[in-house]
């Protein structure tokens, strides 16, 4: 199975939630067996975990301060330096 296809399968599942990321739904979408889907996802996640320390870094103190100031001014969230999916909404 091509690397690009394996990555597409994994990102499809990681990019959805609820029933849309259920193993059977994703395997049906890509027309492959559940076993092939699981093996493919494990391979991609293993590679991403290996690359993460090299490419994902915690922001330095100056960058954290700038991110915190931005989130406080724009969204009203104090001491926030990041969000996983980029969505923000006001809490009341």
C-alpha cells in the first residue's frame, strides 16, 4: 500500500470524531479491510511519533508570552498558549 494512501487513511480518522472516525466507517470509505486499516494507521502513527521530537517543540518564554497576550486580547482566555484544533468560543 502506498505511503500517501496510508497517510490519507490515518489523517481521515484523526480529522474526524464520533461515528465518522469509527474503524468500520473509515475502512468502508477507503474500501479496505479493518485489519489493513489498523496496520496502516499503526505504521503512520509510529513514524509520526518518531519524527515528533525533532519537529514539535515547546515555545520559548518570549513566544509563550506573545501567544498568551494574543489569546487574552482576542478571545478573553487568560494564560492560554495554544489550542489543538484552532477553535475558540466564548464561555459564559
